[in-house]
C-alpha cells in the first residue's frame, strides 16, 4: 500500500495489492511503503520472485526464548534454517543480498558452532559468503561467568546470489579522522612513495593517495549500543544495524525484506532511508506492536502517519495476492 499525502492535515490513501507491488519497480521516493504481514515467511515471500533487493534479518537464535519462538536445538538449526533457502533465493534479485545477524550459544559450558554450520549449509546450497561483519555492542549486558566474559559482539553475515552483488560503498563512508591533516601535511622519506611490506608479502601502502580525502570506507566492525527498550519484543536490534546494510546494499526506492520482522527495526530504518519494506513474523502480537512502533517513529520523522500496513494472509492471499491492506488505528 502507498500513501500519497495531499497536505499535512489529511492523507489520500491508495491501496494496491501485493500482486501490484511485485510489478511496481518505480515507486516514488515520497511514497515509500512498509507492509507488516503475519504469517510464515517461506510462504509469503514466494509471491515476490526476484523483486527484493535486500533481505536483512535477525532470526530466532537456537534454543533461545522458548516462550516466543519455536525452540530449535543448535544441532538441528542449520537444517531448519535451510528450509528458508528456497524462498529467500527466489525472492532476491540476481544482484540481491542476504544479511543475517546471529550469535553463538553456549551448550554445556562450551560454544556451540551452529552459526558457522548454518552459514556453511547455505553456501552448500549456492550462496556466496561475501563478507563477515561484527556488531560490536558498546553497552553489553553485565554478568559473571566462571570461564567467559560478557558477550560484546554478534555476527552479521553478508551472503549473496552473486560474487559481486549490488553495493554502494560511497553511501557508508566515514570521516577520515583528525589524525589525517597533520600526518599528511608533509610526507617525507618512506611516506613520500609507495612503501611495500618488509616481508615481501605483496602488500603495501601509499600515503600520497590519502592526501585531500575527507572520507574513507569503514571497517567491517560496526559499533552500536543495545536498545534500552524492548518494544514488546525480547530481542530488539538497533535501527542503525539494518540501516547500515540498507544504505550499502539496497538502492534508493528499492525493496527490503525482514522475514523475522520482530519489533520492526528494519521497517523503521527502511522508511527513514527512502526504501520500501516488507516485514513478516509468525507471532501476531509482534506484528501488531511493530506496526504501532513504525507508525510512531516514522511519524516523528516525517511529521505525518506514513504508510504502514498489517495484514493476516491466508493461503489464497499468498498465492493470488492480497487485494486489501488494513491499517491499525
């Protein structure tokens, strides 16, 4: 569904079907939309063949929060997650990407490597492991363990259908830093020419190429704090996490999908950045809470209620496309 504002006091609402959404590849940036759908992502995403630019998600961790998701033992997790492979692969464009935020689990006092095995399973199914990112939590939860410290980081795996997927590196550049001006002001000696590694590894540096630059590419370590509020969900990741990957891997007006939509962080990030979004979750209460949160936070940003929809889909809706989308009050 797309909302086209006539003025700040009232919105003219135009409802389109999911079928229409599949063929509408040129959505105007002023009319980006977000759909929150209650249901199984494996069925819902099958209606969007090669229409999605980016899937970014934080799936339920193995054997965690048994009251909130189907509890999956770490040993069985890779095969379970592989059941999403076909729908993910089918829905992504050839240059599309899949980003998975996930962390290990301690079983019987030692780290279980179900996360690595899950990524290896996906690679066996045809995915390319483009890069591994680390989400560095600047405020990890306190605690005490005899043989471990606080979990201060989580994985973010970037996978894709192609070895060179769509990527806009310029969109995530960071300031060069205060060190640059005095360091680069007077290059002499080895700094005035390319300096190759002393061990003949083939690597080297040429500081002359840094002169005049204001921005550089970031590292693959993303430092972001944990979210203080739970937004009626037990595992909320910060908006800045999906926002980084949306800027990097999804073009303007593109389509972002979060198959484990949870609290709606991906939807908030997508709308803020001018991208369309579809969020799914198999927990109805989470879907309703996500809609409320996205509308609330996006309204603060845009000064009006933005297009956020909630729909309960049955099998016919998934196969034929939904004709109406309802907006919770």
